[in-house]
């Protein structure tokens, strides 16, 4: 049996660590013991549980302290912590980086420019990125917000096979903003990048 680990509670019952209590730090009369392969041993006195841990060259680890009696398991705690840390690092590496791109349009954009900008949005969505669509109003255009709203609706319909509207169109000062996100079933095709934001300007 290895040296005792960090207490989850101090002698007054206050929490001092998020790590479980192990070995002789477990100060209860009896525990519900689980074997190293997950087998149920049953409720045993703490002395017997510690004896079994010593005989097996394993640690007695409190895995459910709030149960009555607490549930403890026989395991190699050092190996368990190492493998848990490895899995956490691997999960972080495999986690898809959420990237938000930005596409800016004018409310009276011509057909050619619209198709170009739509193509950019489609490419971003195929890469698995979210896209912030910004309609920029100038001068008297600010009195015609419906132009921007219709344009955003049109774009949302055109890219519906690749993405969906995550944040509905809303006015933000002189701009109108909508956020679209790729469908979760999409398989992104991306290359490594250093930045998490890319802005595509207006014509």
C-alpha cells in the first residue's frame, strides 16, 4: 500500500482538496468495498479494507464519499491519475477549435458580389467554422433595415444545406448581425491555423 494521499476533508470536515481520500486518510468505521476489477466485495470494516489493499499492493481509494457507508475501490491510484491526465490531454487535442469568421456585406450588394460572398460563407461552414454575417448600413440606408433583414434571410436560405442560423438577425448600431453555424453532422475539412478569427471585407 502506498503513502496516503491528499485528504478531501480536514479534521473539521472542511474541504481542502478535490482529490479523493486514500488509504489511512479514510477515517470511517466501515466502507462498501469494490475490488480492482469492479467486483463487489461488500461492506467491510476499514481495517479489513486497508489490509486487503496492503496484501494486493494497491491503494484504497474513496470513490463515493457521500454514500452510507462510503464506497471505496482497490486500485493503483498513481497509475489511475496518470492515465486520467493522459486521457484529458488527448481529449483537449482532439477537441475541435471553435472558429468564428466574419463576412461583411452591403444591403444593396450586386448579384456577382453576393455569389462571391456566399461562396466564402459556404467554404467557412464546410471547414466547420461559424460565420458572423454583418450587413453595414450607410447614410440613408439606415432607415431601411428591412433591406438587410431580407438579405440575411436570403443568405440563410441559400446556405441551409451546410449550416443554420444560430443567432437571428439583430440591429447593432449601424450594422445588422446574424451568426450561422455548420450542421453538427458536417465533417469539417480544415488545415491548422494560428488565428481563431478571420474577417472577409466588403467589396
